[in-house]
C-alpha cells in the first residue's frame, strides 16, 4: 500500500506530547506529511486547541500533566466522535490498551516509534477517511437525485 501524501497534506493534525525532545523529533517526521500541525504540551492545552481549531486527526501521548491523553480524548469525543486518534505511548499495560479500545482509537503505537509503524497508521487512517468521503459523496448524490425526482 502506498501512502497518499497528497491527502495527508490536507489534514490538520493535533499533536499532544509533554516530552519536548520526543515532540521535536516526531514533529520533524510529521512535517514531511502534514502542512498544518497544531502542537500542545499537555492534555488540557490539547483540548483547548481542539476547541479553537478544526482538527482532522489527533496523535497523543497518555501520561501528561494537567489532563492525560485518554481523558483528553474522552472530552474530545463528547464534542466530536468522528475525529480519529492515535495514541503514542511508552506504556504497554493492559489497562491502557483497554481504555484505548473503549475510546475506539485508530491506533496505538508503542514508543520508541518506528517510522514504518507511524506510516502504517497514517496509511490506514487516510484509507478510512477516503472511504468515508466516498460514502458521503454517494449519500449526497442519492439525496440530490431523490430531490430531483420529487421536484
């Protein structure tokens, strides 16, 4: 599968990570794929930036000050359940996986992150977004066709 980098360039990414060294390194990778990246240093800042911007995709750490990544995602899902999220964490505990599953995250990447894992998750998310757009376009076409028939 070839990663659709053109599609990724249209996506606004919210990246939430409290470790500045990891954030700088990962942002260097993200900048190759995304034109618009909004960075937050903790979950509370991430939630605020989500509320202030149109966000298409979230990558977040779990353990952060002020509000952890899982709690941030819960609050975001109360606002919008359709924004895909990927958790990037050094934690491998079962509780974190279970919470991530309950939040229906698009992926869980264990740090340190291999670039191939990151690209694989991005590819899956872009594929899902494309399929959703196709379904939406088909639905809109059918609605318009029915309106013309009724008129």
